[in-house]
C-alpha cells in the first residue's frame, strides 16, 4: 500500500468538525483492514515514539475498543470508545475518547475512486462551557 498524497486537514471557522483526508494506492478492502485489524493498528496508530497496544477491539455496532500507548519511560496514554456503525469495507462511525479528557464522534469512510481509495476521517467535537470553579490544570 503506497501513499499518493499528503494528509489534508480541513477545518472551517465556526464549525465543530475537522475533516482529515489521505489517499492510498491500495484496494479498498486493504485500506479498511489496516484501520480495523488489531495486528496492523499498532503499526500506524499515533506518533512513532510511542508503542501501541490494542487492549480491546470488538468491531461491531455497540462493540467497544481501547488502545494504550506507552512512552519510553512507561507512562501510559489510553484511548477508548464505542462503535456505532461498522459497514465493511466502507464506513465506521465510533466515539473516541482520550481517557480523562473529552469524547468525540469519528466517522471513517473508505471512498472509491479510480483505483485510489481515500480515507476520510471526520471528527465532530463538542465543547462545553465549564463553571469558573472548574480548573483544567492538574
């Protein structure tokens, strides 16, 4: 699987959505497999300086997932969510939470087009107004 283009990020002012697009020269089924196979996920998930462990992955509507990343000093960063829709090899809709922070809704689409498949990942962020007594500092 080869990458034809750089990652494109689209964020419109005033909207709570970010669209990330990247095109790959690979069959649609392979692109879908790379984003769903627990043996392949650690090879691309997150920054290269962190290792990734797939703690849980139940790839079905209502199924849960959880990945743990570790740095060289052993600090852990966990991410989790719930799958709302899984339609292979076309679409996944799931929540995404950096545990301890906020939750987002993610929609992954593997779109067809002339032998090149576009992986679109849209994230919808929901922001909340916190009371003045709530501090974001540790």
